[in-house]
C-alpha cells in the first residue's frame, strides 16, 4: 500500500504514524511500548521509542524487520532514524 503525499508533495507525520501503527502498533502496544513519529523532513523520519520499547534488546530487530520496510513500501525514499 503506497500512501499518497499531501498536495505540496510533503509526507505528513500523521500519515507515517498510521503506517507504523498498522505495521507494529499491536506488537509494541502489547509489550507496553510505542514508536512515535517526531518529524518527517528531507527524506528522514525521526522516531522516538517509549515505554518498554526504550532500551529493549528486540527494538532494533523490530525496527529493521517491521517498521523500516513498512515505511519504505508506503513512502519510497524515506529512511527511519531513532532518536
């Protein structure tokens, strides 16, 4: 599923958050954590981990195998950075 950008060509934080929530929300929420989009600019999605996700040893795997591919499928060219 490719999500369309706004009329200005920019991708909204809300649109990326919906994609991340659809891909990983159930897993992160079930474990008491979350992934929150802070900004989308210049081809980079900045996210912050919260709750149990912050410091979890499986977060890197979830980001690499679930979140990043979902974002790339929906928004080709965007990269995800955890801050």
